[in-house]
């Protein structure tokens, strides 16, 4: 089963990132600030990234026997660029959700729509850029039709989830106070 470890780890990421959008939006709404709430939420996302992506690996590196602190510049710059792309993406998730809410979309539905587009679109971008950076043996003609079909299905899935999202429940009726 060792060969399946990558799949289990990827599924943990799916669960975390699938919950990310919902909780990110809930945090933004929970700030109770329609103008600056998204920036306040993003501040706490940054704090979480610091705790998780700075302190945790630093502790692992400091406690690793024979740790070599040599870090090639290319690896550092590409990793930094990847982190910047991730942070910009997280920021634009908040902007997209805020924009949807301002347009009158139900808060729960806006998170479903935004995250569906992101999680359908991101693998497509990843696949295209990955193929461009590391072309398959035999060139583009060697790409299996199933791969291309998967990209098209991802795009169709993102579209369908967004287009046919469920209608929000009507607001709960507020009971009038009883007269004495």
C-alpha cells in the first residue's frame, strides 16, 4: 500500500481545500464588517500560513539530524514565487466572494460557486502548464484522448455546479411578539 500514500495525502489536501473556501467565506462574514471584513479575514489567513508554513517546517528543519542549510537560489525564488501565487489566489478568492455577495448572491451559494469554478479551473491550468513545461515523450500528439476528455469534463463540471447551483432557502420568518 506504500504506493498509494500519495493518493491519501492528496485526498487530505482535497478535504482541506474543499473546506477552505467555505470557512474562509464564513470568517469574512463573521468579521461583521461589509467593507473591510475580507481584509480582516485575509490577515488571519496570513497568520495561519505563518504558523503552518513557516514555524512548522522550521521546527522540522531544526530538529532534523544533519540538516544542510544550503538552499539553491533557483529553488528559493521559485518557491517564493509559488507562495506569492498562492497568497494572491487566496486574496482573490475573498474578493470574488465579496463581489458575489455585493451582487446579491446568497452567502452560502457564493462560496459554492466561487470554489467550484476555482477547483474545476485550477487543475486545467495545472495540466496545461505542466504539459507545456514538461512535454510528453512524442509531443502533444502523444497526449491520450482520455486526458483531454478529463480536462473538458473538469470544465463542464465547474460550469454545471455554478450554473445549476441549488436555490437558497427562504429566510426564516420572524415570529411577532405575543400580546399580553
